[in-house]
């Protein structure tokens, strides 16, 4: 499995994470602006607009952190932290996304359970590739 993941071009993995995360941030912005009803996020458990703002703020924070880490790992921006820190974050994101995939699969009642497991699993595999990135050429 690791051989297959190592064959995935690192540049493609990084660009894919950046694209998916940007789409996710756009989705969260649409929820915050109430264009998309908040019942479609957080497993449909949110009970008020105020609660939605808190949870969406949490989501936006983590997705922006993902963007920053991936931009550093992809050498698009200069790090203001050691590379080992961004590598550690990549491993943490991989683990969180695997756990999130399992949790989303267990939640059979929501629309989220039909879409999110595939997205989080793909992101997890992409983060695994980013985490094992060495000094390789980006494509």
C-alpha cells in the first residue's frame, strides 16, 4: 500500500488537498451566510444559528490551518515554523481524517454520511502522501 501511495505525485497530492479544502471552505462560507441550511452540517445536530457560528468557526479554523500546512509542505510559502512541525501536522491530519471517515460512516442518518466519508478518506490518503514527503521535486 505504501509503495502505491509513494507513487502518487507529491505535487498532485498537494494541489488536490488545496482544491478540496478550498471547496470545503466555500461550502462553510455558504453555511455561515445561511445560503445552505445548517442542518446539513455537523450531522444535523446543530440547534441554533449561534451554535452554527461556533461550530462553523471551528471548521473554518481547521481548514485554514490545513491550507497553511499544505502550502508550506508544497513549498508555496516560506515556513515560519520548522518543517518537522508541518510534517507532524500532516500526520495528525491523516489520523484525524481516518477517524473522521469512520465516524461519518457510523452516522447513517444524515446527508453528511453519504458524502463525507469518501471526501475524508481521499483527504486522508493525500495527507499520508504529504506526510511521507521527503525532499522531492514538486510537479
